[in-house]
C-alpha cells in the first residue's frame, strides 16, 4: 500500500474486499452446515490475531468504514469480521459463499451467473465519505478478483449500477502494518 492509496481510502468511496484470516489446515466437510462450525475449516490462532489487527489498523489509519460489515456465511469469515469490527456490526450475505464454489468444476453458465452477481454487488457505491468492507474468500487465478492471501485486501472502485467496477489496488496485512507504527 502506498500513501496515494491510503489518501484515497481516507476519502471513501471504495469497497475493501478482504479474504478471511488464516484458517486451519484441511477441507470443509462434505456435510458442511453454516450453523455448525465443526463442519468447516475455522480460523487458526494466527487468523484470529490477524482479524483483530486488521480492524485495529484500519481504525488507526483513519479509514472510514460504513456498517454493517458484509461477511460470507462461513464461520471463518464471520469470525474474522467480528474480531475486526465487533459482533454487532456484521451482516451475513449468503451470496459470498458462492465465491468458494468458483474453484469447483462449474459449468460456464454457473460461473458466469456467480460473476455477474459479483459485478452487481461490486458496482454499489458506499455511503458518501465511507468505504464498504466485505470479508469473504479468495478466487481462482484470473477469475473475479483473483488470488488473495489470508487477510489480503482488494480495493475496488464501484462505478455505479450497470457500470462495473475498477480494481485500484491491493494490500496485505503486512502492508498496513508498515503504516500502523
């Protein structure tokens, strides 16, 4: 992250699409149930610390955030959002679980359907002077927002309904740590 991106974020008008914090090794269970965290990969101890640090860093850097924070229904994304922004400030949106499905062997029609909905959600301009935060998942290479490391963030500039969006930058948790000294 450079100073110019930080200045833009302080003005607002962007979407911060962040991947959840570091998760435990393994796979989600075939009987995955969003209401039962034991059927899913969850945040590791490192991932929990990353969530806390992410929210603290954005606040210390005076980046204005609009609430609620949007999270995928997985326990690891909700947990990251809660640790970063507080449990009262979270809204779960089932759509964001679809991003995980893009790694599966989907038909081109199903992949297009998911990416079209993604575009429609990333076109929505946040309230004046604020940035919207979405905590969800990484994408496969060259699809959607591309690969995102744990707690990595893609900065999206929404262009309004029907006008698409631009990716204006990316930053890692380590990047914002440099400014949070």
